[in-house]
C-alpha cells in the first residue's frame, strides 16, 4: 500500500461513520422504519451492550454468560474489564429496568471497590464501546443543527462560542446533543412516539425532553420572524431544511458522554452544566435576561446529555452528588434563574471505598441523616480483585506488555498452556536494550500468589487448601488422578470475602518490573541464564517486599507471607512435571495408541465393531485393551483377566472411568459420523492422567545409570549427560522453555530430587 491507499481507506472509514444531514420529516420516516435509533439514553446504552453479544466464561467456579461489550472488542481488548462478570451483569440488569421505566428512573448507578480492580477500565470501555456502536447503522445517534439566516436575522448571530464551521458558518449544532424529536410540540411528539413504539413491540422509546435553551433561542427567533411575515404554517417554516437539519454524530467524551474527573474544578454549577461567558453576554441581545447563547455548555451533564454521565473518583466531588439528586427524577437542571435544561442521561458514579465513608459520616443521626436521600438513589455495584488465576495472568501480561488480547480458550488444556507460558520483555537499563525472560510458570506463580492472598479461608472444606480453591474457581473442577470433582460438589459461604482484599496487581507488577531491571547472580558457559527469572525469584521478591510496602498493614503482610508456601509447592510440582515429562518424552504413550484404546473400549461397550487398516469391520481386540491397561495405565495385572477377558473390576473401570467420561464430553452429542478422534482425549480424566503421568521410579527403571546429583555438570559420555541433553532440548522444543530457562528449571528440580533419590 502507498499513501494514496491509506487516504482512500480513511475516506471509506469516514463514509461509513457519517451520513448526509436529514430533514426533520426524513428523520421521522427513518425512526418509523428503525425505531431503535430514537432510543433514550439508558435504552441506547443497553442496546450498545447487547449488540456485541455474549460468551460463556467460568468465574469463581461457576459458568456464567458475559457480555462481550466489556471485553472492549472494538479496541482490540485494550481496556477490557477482566472478571467481575456478575457485577457487570447486575449493571446490565439495572439498565434494563431503568430503560423500561420500572420504577427505577431515579437510580444513580454506583461502582465502588479497591484500586486496580477495573473501575477506570469500565469508564474507558464504555467510551470505546459507545463510540464504536454510534458508527454502526444500528447505533447512529442524531441531533439538530440550526441556521437562522434568511429569516430576518443576521448571519452569525447564533453562537455559543468561538468555534465556527469553516465551510458552513451559519449552521450551529445543539451544544447538548438535543434529541431531534424535542423540536416537536409535546402533543405531536407523543403521537410520533406512539407510532414508533407500536413498531418496536418489546421495548419502549421515551423522549420527554424539550429543546435545550440554545436551540430554543433559534426556534423562538425563527418563529418570531415568520410570524411577523404573516406565515401561517409556522412549524413548517421554522423547521424548513434551510433552517433545521438533523445530523448524526459520533458519540465521544464531550458529545453524548460527560466525564467529570477528580481534578476538574469550579463551582457545582460550572462542573454540572457550564458557565456564563461575560464578554459574549454583553455582546448578545439578551432581551432583559441572560441569553443562553452566551453559555459554555461544558459541564458534565451538558456533555453527557443524550447518553451517559460519569463522575469519576466521586469522593472528590461529594459536594456535587447531592446536586445530582433531582436529575434522574426531574430530568432537568438549571443554567440560571428561569433558564432550565431538560436532560436525558444515565448517571454512573465511580469511586474508591473512601466515598462510602463520606456517605456514612452522618449515619449515627439515623432519620436525620442529610445524605439519606442520596444513598437511597445510589445502586451499588462492588468491583473486587480477581479470584481467577487465568484472568490474573492476563492482567499481569497487560501490565507488563502491550498484549491486550482477551483469552477465549476452547478447553482448559488450551487455557492452561497460556497460564504456564513464558514471557520475554525488552529492558533498557541505560546500556542498551536487553531481553529478559520470565520462565514458564513465573507469571503463573505471581498470579496464583495474588489470587491466593485474596481468597477467604474460613469456608474451606477440610480437604481443600487455598491453592485448590483458586484452581477450582478457575477451572470449575478439581482433578486428582482420574477423579474429577466438579465445583457444584463444594459449598462456599455466600458472604465469603473472596476478592475484597489481598495483593493488588499493581504491587505484583512493580515487583516484577524491579526484578527485570536488576542483575541476577547466575552464570553459565554458553547460556544467558543471567537474563532468566524463575518462579521462585518472583515469589521470593513478592513475599519479602510485603512488610515494607505501605499498601499493606502489618497484619496483612504477616498473613500474606504465610500464604506463599503452598503456592511455591504447587508451582514446584508443575515444574517437576515438566522435567519428568521431558525426560520420559520418548518413552511416553502416543496419542495414536490412546485413541486406539478408547476406540476399542467404546466399541466393546456398545457391542459395535471397528474398521481395521484393510477396511474390514472386526470385533474390538481384547488383547490390545488388556495390554494398554496393564502396561500403559498400570491399573491392572495378569490376575485381573481370564486370559484376555476382563474380570468384573476391569469391566467396572472401563464402564465407569472411560465410557462415563466419553458420555460427559462427547457421546451424548454423537451423530452418525461420530468418531473417537472427535473427542478431546486430554479432557477425559483417566486419559489425561495417562498422557502426562510419570514418576521418578519410571526414570530409574528406564535409565539405570542416571544420577540426579550429577545434573548440574554431568561427566561427559555418561547416561546422565545424555539424558540431560535430550531433556533440555525437549523442554525447548515442546514445553515452551528457552534453553537457559530449561537449564535453570531442571537444576532446581533435580536439586530437590537428589535428596530423595536413594
């Protein structure tokens, strides 16, 4: 592509975004054909969220539907809100009730929670999603523009600031995105809405706002001029396309979305609706009163009129919250005495927990609490820290890199691969850019420690630890050999404090960032081991920094220090499994062998036949099943068979372990073309345990002269040297390790194994 191609692409993007202005009658015809375009604020926000669709996720062990809108799909996931799906679903339920006017019109939606839980991402996600939706045909948003020239007025006399169009100096857009139907007299507007809603059926469009003060000035001026001229069809004259046109706009901050930041200053009225501009006020003919054309309309409600108003860091604007009380009720605010403005906006308040303390400052006065009315209108949604390992790993990757992709794995094994994977980061320490590596399981270790610190231990069943609870919350089940325990087999307290406190991701990010900048005391003749960070490096640094980090109290630091031990143990088990699997890689069971066994068992259980290599249909082979069960599974011996025929114990195993698992994963969905290879065999517990289960006894039997104590520097031409070379190569080729990370990880594992080898 060259420069011309990029210019053409930009032209196409804008052509898809903007439409030619419409006359008022053309707009009415449009909404009669596509009523959703006329939606009021809360309904439009709901439509935008639902338009993105849903997906199924597992959070805190439960399978729930999640709105993709909150994955920030229009911005490549940059501001996706990870987790908190139940909170977001409750928010959508609130919107649905508000949009339908089920007595919730006065609601102000309040999001609270600790820092680094996704509240700021919610604001950005809403902005991105609404902006993108407003560029689609289904989400076009419209307002009106005025031109009073040619009706006895002077061109340029209509103004609310210094910004003027270079091409069309006489046209001025409503500064507060007024709804096009607000131009109509109320009685006519009601008839239009009745016709629109008859076509909608399942939802109802409400437009109860009149013209904004600026537009009212233009409307009244035109009306006065044409009345003086004796024009009888005044409304037609005033709304003639020469004076009024309906134009679509792209929703953004300042145009349909108002955001009040913590640093914004000014009087309550200035922050809410804007301020008078004294110089312009003197220039304009105010006819004995202040002229709304001399108003700035830069307050948060003015900017958010028509869609969404967000008060960010609301504790900084506690004085303003009471002023917002009547906005949802009356849908109106005042610019000044006698000059009011109708408002259609969905109010959202975002705060840290300190706002709650402000709201409760008069709680001891009970019925005399001056903030009681405000608290009654606030519908609270509390964000918590993530309690899912996979989500925390994603969040850490976001914090350390520019990787913003939202994971949507089809199976746990696929998700597990992403959790355990390594990460390479470019680090500039003043002497040039250098690559540092977080070895496999390092990010997993940090994320697991974060999650474990956030879980409530008071409701743990007797056989469950915090690490197991974390894994259960992420997978939806626990695996112990070939026994699988689903989440619904466990009962946790509804009032458990999971995610309410713990190690925030920002602390962990900073610890890892510091480690990436530091030198490590490691050396190797050929491998850059000094650039590798292992899981234990990260966990040790996290635990050692707790007591000096100001974000933790001494009690919290002591509690979190204790919780690192089971995390270290679990991560070591994961590293040990990698090393074992790599050592035994060439001695493992092939996928083809497993598939053949399952196919034979399936045919045996269903009295079916299988097709052999010659295309003949034959009975399942009892010898093949026996050999697999004895030699590969290690579950049975010769005494468990009568010749090649299974005893009752073997029959029960095949039926309860293999066939039941097939039923769960695929059999109930089979059709005439069903084949065993259609099943993800690694998702079947008993098979999963076969494919990846080895122990050190297997190593001892396979490599009789192997000595783990020689692993760090094995003598040449020894079996230990040959095993190590193949292991390092296998870990690099098949397990996602660099050679340097494989060297360090295998040393760490063998250092522990050597103690118990004899």
